[in-house]
C-alpha cells in the first residue's frame, strides 16, 4: 500500500486512526497498530508478511534467551543466532543471486545456480531495526521486551515500515511507555504539515522530474551531450532528495498521528560543507546506524590513522551494498568511502571558504548519484562521458526543454531552502485552509501512484 494512493488516504488511514483513538492507551491500541501494519504490508504480499512475522519471532525469542543467559558466552551465542538469522534472510533474498552472477561471470560458465527470489519490500529497513534491538539488549542499553505484542508492535509500525527512517527501540522506548490519551490540536497541525509537505515533495516535484527528465535521459544514456548529461545528473539529485525526504516527512506525520515522534531523517544535506557533514545530514537514521553498529565495532578511529581510513572505507562500502545487490552501489559506496578518507585526512588543514566547500561537496554527491541511479557501471560511464563533454554539448536540448529546466532550477533551489522540520505553522484557521488547498493540489497528481525510490532497498 502506498502513502500516495487513494485507498491509503481515504480508506485505510481514516479507519485505523478512528479505531486507534477510540481506545484507551494500552494493548488495544497496540493490536490495532500491529494488525493494521500487517494489512498495510500484506497488500503487497501476504507471503512476505509471513516472512516478516517469522523474522520478528526469531528476534523476539533470541532476545529473551540472550537476556536470560547467565554467561557472556551464552549471551554472545544468542546474539550470533539473531545476526545469522537476519543477515541470512538478507543474503538469500537480496545478495545470493548477485554474488552467484558475479562468480559465473568470472568463471565464464554457470557454476552457481540462481535462486530468483523476489525481494521483499522494505526488508533492509525492518531487518536493521530488529538487529539494533537485539544488539542493544546484548549491550544492556535497552530493557528486553517480555511480551511478543510489545516487540511486534514496535517492529511493524506502518508509518516507517518499508522505507524508514530506521528507528531503534531506544528512540521510542519512553514514548511507547508514555502513550498519549488523545491528540492535541498543535500535534495534529504539525502532523498534517509533515504529511502534506511530504506528499507535495513526492507528487508535485519528484515525480514530474523523474518522468519528464531523469527516466528518459538515463534511458538514452549513450546519446547524451554535455547539457542533457548534467540535466540527468542534477535531475536525479533533486528527484532522489524530494522523493526520499518526502517519504520521511510523511512517515513523521503519520507517526505523530499515532502519538509517536520519529527522528528526523534529513537536515538540508545539499547545504553540507564536507562529505562528513553530508552524512550527518542525509539519511541520518542509516548513517548513525552504520556508525554505531559497524564503524565503531570495527574499531572506529581508535587504532591509528591507517585503520581509521580502512574502517571508513569498509563502512561506506557495506553501506553502498546495503542499498542494493549491484556493482553500481558498490562503486557508489567506494566513492563515498574514498571521499570520507580524503575529508578526514585534510581536517587539520585550513578550511575552504564556506561557499567553495559546499560547492565541491555537492559536486562529489552529484557525481556519486549518477552511478547510484544507473542500471550498470557501463551506463554510468556513458553518462560521465557526456558530463565531461566527450560526446558533444547539445545546447539545443536546453532550448527544447526550457520549461522543465526552469522547474528543475526551482526544485534545486528548494532543496537547499528551509525544510519541513524547520517550519513551524501556527494553529490558525487560515493555516488549515492553506493545508487543505495544498492537499487538494497533491491528490490531483495521484491518478497513477508511483512507488517511492527507497522501496527497492
């Protein structure tokens, strides 16, 4: 089920919220949210909903047994069971065929058979959330949840189930204990602001840029001159930001509507002054997850310069692979890993002027988005050739597409303007009218709902 669909907006969401807030805080509300989340996910596939239930059950029981274990060795053993279970599911559904094809390509013959499994939507998100819970129980950072309802209710919340933000139990623990008896007017206004602004980002900005610029240009990647190649790169830069931050905004709005404040996932990333700063602003829930559960356990910066560089590179390489089973994501992760190494190595030197630092950072990000978007490394290379002017200029493209290029320019300007989290709307009648108008504009663009880009990860 898509947030940007009529069924979700006018049937599913009103029914769920109506029943949810008619009940007092307690198990009744948890059951409503749990069951509705399985309906939300099961619309895509009840088989994968059953898979989610199975992995949820494994993590629930392993956390119980880990908590009850009397020895460090026993605790580590149950932690390993949880990690193997989660990573095993990811390996089977997401990565097995990728590595099998790579081995077969090197060997020149089909040495390894393919599983040809359909990738369950959102599996990387809820898997990382489950893993963080078990690890935090092992570390003693959170109290183990003794009731299956409490744990399943946390894992499956539909507002952020399929594309984040990646929420750890420690982020919501106190909120889940202090459930609100009713929604306050100011919270409703804030929730609607997040949801409507996010919907506008998706259907009014991201989708038109995708259908009229990015998708057609990448489809004819071998013919792109300088102008259309840079249009494709900058177009995807805008599309990805508004698509993913739009989903995150909508998730935050839906979270508020069920009484939960989810963490901010974007903080003006295209205004970053360095690559390190970019990763403090972009997909914050993933970057902090990688830092806390991968980079620091690898050693962080505690074992000398060379080891620090290696840990940075490996973290970003695996972060790239998290996004998908394709060499394009490996290259993208390696690019950002190398950029972080350079950034770390030059921290002691005089800083660049703020404007120049932002421009160079954005250039690295835009170049990286090309291979991130491409279907293959070869396709990315042809776009890079165009961006370098090696296949001509094609200035006629700008004249033929001036309205959409102007629209893209406005979108890029908006991508560095104050974001949804930076705007606080008052509880006023005029605000309600304007929000209703914005929502009406958005729903007129939803005749053919398009999936969010991060659903594929």
